[in-house]
C-alpha cells in the first residue's frame, strides 16, 4: 500500500489523553480547506477520541491504522 500524501503532521507520541486531541485542535486551525493532516499517536484512547473529533467537527477521517503500537490517522479539513 502506498503512503498517503499529507501537507501537515502532528506527532503526539508519548502524550496521553486529552493532550493529543487538544493539540489537534490547534493544528487544524492553521490548515487550509482540503489539506490532509497525518497524526501519529501512541495513546490507545486516540482510536476513540480522534474519530469522534472528526465526526463532531466535520473533518474526514481518510484512514486510521496501527503499526507496532503506533497509531496513524489521516484527517482532511472540509472544503
């Protein structure tokens, strides 16, 4: 599978709830419409929190995957 293209990256490795989602709010403010953000996380609660963040704020969760206890999320800001 080829790597998804993204314009922004947020690495929250080592941070626990609620910090990853709090940081996510700050990053998405500076994104342009249609931009894709890759989030890297190690907190398993992000598997619940980030999809809910996207659902409530109207962002598109393009992909969510786990590799060796690291979680990756690709989020697109609505146009």
